[in-house]
């Protein structure tokens, strides 16, 4: 991955065909961190081959874990992880500035070895994502936390202690971090107002295969009965619902017919409901979903919400669809306050979008025209690719290293279903 690389997308092609969906980025990252909880072996199938996973593997190795990578598959690869030799307990800024998910390491390391020093995490510039929920919850479990010189230093005098934790907001990351910390804590931990995303259910399944006692994932109350030690595990990461939604949107915006394979259709309910409102024909099968785009999309309104509401990670892609829909669409973003940065770039392509605070008004136009745009963040980069697929002429998308963080073999998958896209 080189930071000066760009995508060149030729518009006007109808996409048609099948796409094999990779393992979920947002499930794989906490599961990789959870492998630090045990001295046994963690065998993780379907780990997506993306930049964020590569960075997490680098971090695990830096900490002293052994990670063996199996051959690449259609939807990911198999990882063999042994963390019995963890020695270093510091994660520096060179890792954390690139990936916010490094914060997941706090819970497992405090639970397993009782200490960690980690630089403040980075990630996409889509607005504040406070780690206060993580830190406050870990303190309630008995951790001592100091913040100084750009680092978070945390330690546990003896062993974490189970407690009741109420999250002011159903933060996915905090829910996962506290779940991982609590599995080795003394006594019982109850997390109330927990996030309900499918990735949290997948983490629960991984932890329970290790020998943890976790129940309630997928509901707003999760109960964890602490155990003394964990064993070995073999687990397959769930398919990536955001990647699947993105490819369905690609079929919809180009008036094509795209089928995503190897998915869990109910994980996509919020997305497919909105696509139907926009005039897209959606067909569900056993492990597959097909989107057939209309001659022209219809406008709709959208409000992002925690799961099972509409995912904020699909909001930029939907903005691209709305930009060429018939009528006026309104987006209300309730999760991240800076998630409308892609609007500026879409306007370069001819979109008519006005934003104020957490609201965007999108007046659909008949056509977009190719231009040079810059990718501001991961999902926003995919929105620009979608727009480029229907824009007249060529669209050049710069700073595509953001996109590499979350999509495996993107240009190959798009080319296979008829897109003309080139990395330069």
C-alpha cells in the first residue's frame, strides 16, 4: 500500500454478477485482540486481507505473540495465533495513529497480564469517538488509569473484579473491550445499554469457544461470569455486512444486478429496506442477497442509528445513490458529527448537496461528471467509487489508502462484475 496511489474509475458501466463477501473487518479486529486472553492456540478462519487486520497482526507480533498466516482464500485467510509468549506491554503511536481499533488491546491485556501502556488511538477523521466509555468501564472493573504524555497507562493491582456497568451510549467498541476484560475478572460483570451489533455476537461466540461464560450479546444487557483461564479455539469470522451493502449499492446505482454471496441476509435488513424504498428490487436467498437497480433511483430519507438501525458505515454510500436519485433526500447522521466530509468531494462531481450540522439535503441530479477527488476516510472513499461508476468520463480518486483499510481485493471484485477501475 502506497499513500500516493489512486483509483481511476470509468463511468457508465452496468455492473452484473456475483461477489464473494470477505470476513467482517469489525468482527475480526476485536477477535484478534481477544486471542491475547489465552496461552492456548486461536485458529481464526475468514480473516479479511485488509490493512487494518495487517496492522493488528503487526501489533500482536510486537507484543510477543506468534501469528502464522495461512494461504489467501476468496473471503479471507486463516490465522494461527499463540500469545503464550507475550512480553511487551506497550503499543506505540506508530501503530495506534493508523488504527483506532488498537484500543481493543486494553481489555485483554489488563485481564491477562494486568498492565498496558498504549498511545492514544487514531483512525478515520469522521468525528470524535471518545474512549471515555472504555476507560470508565475498565476503572469500574478495578483498573488504575493514568493519561500522560500522549499515552494511556493502565494497571490492575491483582485481578479485575466483576461489577455492573451502564454505558451512556451503546458504544460497540466499549461493549467489546469490556466483554474481553470481564471474561477473566473475579465474579460477575453486567453491561447495560450494551451495543447489539452482529459483530458483538460473533465476539461472544469466540470467547465462549475459548471457555468464557458470556451471554446476552445481541441484546442490551450482557452478563459475563468470570473464569480463571481460557483454552484454545477455532472460529470463523462472520461475513462483512458493510462490504455486502456496498456491493449491493454498486448494483443499484448502475442499474445493474449484483448478488453478494456468503452473507447473513438479516444482518442487511436496514440497508435492503432503504434500497427497496429507492426502487431497487431485492431478492434474498440462502446466504445471498441480490440487488437489481431501476432505470432511476427514487429519493428517500435516512437516519443513522445503532444496530438494528441504519448503519453509519453505509451512510456515505447511500449519499452517493441519493445524488443521482429522482427527488430530494434528507440524511440525519446521529453517530459521527463529521461524517458529511464526502459531500464536498461529491459536489466536485456535480452533486447537489447541502449540509448543516448533522443534516444533509441531497437534491438528485440527472448525471454526474468525472473529476479528481480525494478520499477523506474509508467509507467515504467507497461513496466516491460508487459515484465514479455512474459519472460521465473518468473519476480519479486520490488517497485510497483509506479504502485499503476495509475492503479486500476491491478492484478485482469490481472488475469481475463489469466495472472499469484501475489502481495507479
